[in-house]
C-alpha cells in the first residue's frame, strides 16, 4: 500500500501549487522534485486561481504570512475546492500571533482541506481557535508520548470529525487520523527538528502524495509521513563525524530522491489505532 | 573563445542586479559568487534604479511575480538600457497565467534585452504572445530533438530578429541564436531538471558572462550555456550511490566554482548551425 | 569566557525573531538551529510586535528592503527595546541606495541597538549618514589591515560612543568595540566571502549569543565572531579538491553544529586593543 502510494507519485508526477513561506521554499521545491512531483510557487492574487487550475494539488503554508497573500490563499483554496484538487494546510506558528490564528481559523472555515498538518502545539491551538505557541516549534509540554498516545489519538479523530479533514500531527511520534481511523507512525530521528523546513517539506511532500493517490487520502498521508521519517533515518545514518544539520538536510532530500517502494515498506513503522 | 569568456568573468568580477523569485534566489547568488561575479538582489521601486546604476548587469526573472515588483522590473530595465548594461529576461512560467504572459510581453516591448532565456515552452509562448505552459517545466511535446533541430534553429533566428534579442533556449539540446547565427549545445545531464533553479541559475550566470564580455554577447551566452552544461556533467559524475538532487545541486555550484577555462574548452560540445 | 557564551546559547536555546532578506533567510534559520537557538521569521506589520514579544532577541537585516517591511522593523524594534530584548542591526548594502541609507539611519535613530554589525564599508557609510558602497561587499580600499588597525579601532570606539551600540565590523580582520574596549579577531578564511550570507548568518548568530548572554554583550559578540571564524577555518580544512563554495556553506553550518566550547577556546585568535 505504501509502495503503491510512492510509485503513484513517480508515475503521475503531480504538479503542486505552493503558497508558502520564503524561509524553506527552496527545500519544498527540491523535495517535490526528489519524490517525482513538480513544484510551482505563486502567491499573487492576480494569478493564483489560474496557477491552481493547471496544478493537481495545493499546499498552503502560513510560515511567513503577510497581508498581501492571505487573500491569495483564499482564492487559490476556493478554486482548488471547485476543481476537487488535493488541498493541504500547514498552520505554521498558529498561536504565535493573533494574525496567524485568525488567518488559520478563517482558512479552515472557508476552505475544505483534505489534510491539516502541524506539530501538536499548532494543531491544539487550531482546535481551540486560540492559544499560544512558542514560535514555530512544538511546546515540549505538548509532546505525544506512549503515555498520552491513546488520549491524543482520540483527540485527533474527534478533531478530524469537527474539521472534516484528515489531521496529521508530526513529532517524535506522528498521528494521522480521520474521524474513524488513526495511524501512529514511529519513523524519524530527533535531528529532524534541527533543520529548518522539515515540517514545511513534509507538507509539500504530503500534498504530492494526496494528489497522486486521490482514492485513498488517509493512506497517502500515512505513506508520506512514513517516507519522510524513513528518509530522516537514512540521512542520519549517513552522517559522518564532521556532518551537522546542513549536511543532514541534503541527505534527507537525497534519501527521498533515491527511495524505492520496497525500501519504504521494509522500513516503515506504523500501526493502526 | 569560451576560455576567454570565463576568464573575463573572474577578471572583471561584474556586479549583477537580480530581480528574481524567492524560490531559487540563494542558488542564484551562490552561482554568481562561484563564477567570480557578485550578486545583489533588490526589488523595491524606490531603489531599483540606483541599484542597477552601480551594477554591470541586470537579470529579470518572473518566477514568483507579484504586483509590487512588476513596476520595479520596468524601472530597472529602463535604467539598465540607458546605461547600456547587459540585461537578460527569464520569463519563468510564462503562459501559466495571464499575469505572467502579459508581464513578459510588456517587458519585451518596453525593454531592450540582450538575451531572453527560457525553456522551449516558455520561448514559444513568448513568441506567440499567448499560449499555455505546464507550470515552470517544458512541455514534453515541445522538446528539441535531432529531428526537429533545423526547424527550431530557424525559429530561434527568426524570433531573435523579431525581438531584437539573443534567444537562448535551454533543454536537453540548447539553442543560442541571434538573427544570423545559431549555436547548438549538447552539454548537460538530465538530472539538471530534477533540481529547482537550474534555469534561474543559468540566467543569473549568463548575465554575468554578458556583463563581462560586452563585445561578443552571442559567444558569451554560448560560453555560459556550455559552462553550465559541463558543470552538470562534472556534478553528475561526482555523485555516489546515496546522493540525490540535493547533493547534485551543491556539486553543480562547486563545479562552477572550480571550473577552469581549459576544462571548459575541453568539455564543451557545441556547433554552429 | 567564550566557552561559557557558546554553552549559554545551547542551554538557554533563545528564540530569535528575524526580519531579514529572502536571499539568505534559509541559511540564517539553519545556523540558528545549528548553534542551539531557534529561529522565527515574521515581517508583517500586523504580527511583528507579538512575535517579538515571545522571542528573546531581534535581528533586523535590510538586505532585500521593501517599503512594506520598513515599518515592521520599527515596530518590532520598539517592542524589543520596551522588553529589553537583545536587538541587532545588519545594514546590508547601506549606501548602495538612498532608501537603504535613509532606512538604516532612521532605524539607528529610533531604536536602541545592542550591536550594529556590518562590513567596513557599510559601517563607514552609516557613520557618515551618507556615502556609497559597491553593493553588498566591502570596498577593497576600505579594508582593515595591520597598518590601519589602530586607526580603525579608534574609529569603532568613537562610533560606539556616538551610536550607543557595540560596533561589530567583519572582514579579514574583525573589530568588535564598545566605547571603552575593543577586540580584534583574526579567525576566518577568505573563502567566506565566496558564499552568500556569511554576513547575514553572522548577524543572526550574534543575536543568539546576545540573547543568551545578556550580562556581557561585548564578550558575547566577540565569542560569536570567533565562533564563526573558527567554523570557517574548520569548513575550509574539510574541503576536498572537487568542493567549492556550495559545499563550503554546508560545512560552515555543520561546523557550528558540532562546535564545542573547548574547540572554540582552543582555536579563537583575538586580542584586546
């Protein structure tokens, strides 16, 4: 199943429209190319509908939000919905400012997202419609652990029902849930939090998986999360003594570039909850 | 001749003003530094004329076009023309939206470009003043092959005449043409299409070659295209089993950094048509 | 002392708000993560005060200045001052345009900066309130050498007094001075000028050191400058024959990631003047 999802991305080569932040945009483009998809970035209000029209999926990321692009997000999302394209929201740093919280809440209200992907602090803030986060990183007190996993799985399913979207929470332990089923994913390595853009890349990457696997979006999301975690493990193992986070970033994208369906199936660690 | 072009870039160290997209801007800056030039990025309407004045060349790239910077492109282009600076247009994704097509067409109308560089789909769209492209990549149906090469060479020469600019088309086979002469370049490797920014980097890089070789802009463009293709070949050969597109990107810039005139002459594969 | 400064960054993990250019923003984020700090980038007028409030330091960089963000810089700076957060100004390319000069001068007038960091041409332009620079690089005629060092040390101390900020000048020889004391730093390697962002990264990095060492900002700045120079030396030594500026950039960030306090103490070359 995971293998099939990965191979569909390479076979269909979906074109993904990204309205995303300028910090990690280059990494998002390269990871999309690495997995066999194609990226296009466009955020001007006068072209986002057209750009979305020629694409297969839309990735909205509020990482460096500015007033100029909020309307572009709404317009692109509306068009993507109209055309039944895959649409994902990455509410980066929601809760860090009122602007981010309000923008994320309004996007969720007006656009039907297939997937909402964030760290646990972002997802909790979005669930409450308010709250505070420590910048763009998850609050350590929110961490998903073996102890609170059952509780968080329940939370994710309920939120999925409320928001009518797959909830995809990344962290040391990931949870991907719709209103009925949840998958818990154990892949990855802690060094992934030491590069900028691991979350943003995962969002762009997941959008490609969604666009290429429209008949099973839940498993497409699970496959994307497993693949990114596996890539993190491969990249970390490749590190030499002098390597740090910059080399790790390159190895991570390289690992996605070289990943086979067989490798993904063999290394994926996930379970249904 | 190619050797001389390369060495002139290192000797003159031209300062290149880039109004370019935020996706690949870092790569553009690093490749300019790699070849011996210096980059400056500036897009605000209140400073572009001054910035262009202190530079030796101007690279306009519409990759993440926004309404705020279109006027900046016109102003900077106008000043560069007035000062007889080298000016290049990269009409990224023209045809993907009406905004991009209109902007590119108006830029070509109002500014005298030394070189217009794009993939074949972009160049064809620009030639027609309308059309559609699949995002930022060339349409496979447009590909330049040995079979249609003669026809495309004729097209490029005619377009050069119509647009009063060197037409530089990059792809598996590249064509660089003015109204009288055309050069066909066979360097490069297909993995270059698997990183973001190979086109944008080529545009910035070509602008540096133009600025440092103002007495022969056609051969400067040919030299830049050969050098980038050669760098792609060197970078690809350097790849180990675990390397992917991220490492390739680094190796590509590294290869430009280390390239000598002798190496370029020895590896360049081009012919006059 | 340097060791302590480095370790305080890892221990306190300061969150740094960056209003910075889109050319090198990814490198700034990754170097902050490499040293143990956390980055957040936000430049919209409607959120900068809130973002600054949750952070420990503010890094303002005018590298790709635009009219939209100038007010954001003022608002964020004002809030950072009110909260006594560490604040640094990087006047990139000041003198290259009237907009940059005016903006830098007004920022210095309205905001109390802990540190102003630039190359010698930028600092001299800022000192005069006018002048011209060759883009974003230092003018060779301005270079700090053994011959003019005494004179420049005096200049830096006097400017620090006038501007009520630590003056941090980077180049082949660095000077870090307050009104009374100056330190001269001899670390680094000339290849650092062959990557984009070595200055921007140093500014972001120094802000993290300031935020984590608020009781001794002068030595925090000296430590950050030594650490970056040492990282440059380590990265350069690591280069193989095929490596160029792209690999160097990765090695530089990697070296910051792996740097220990002991290594920094052993390799730092600085003296009080």
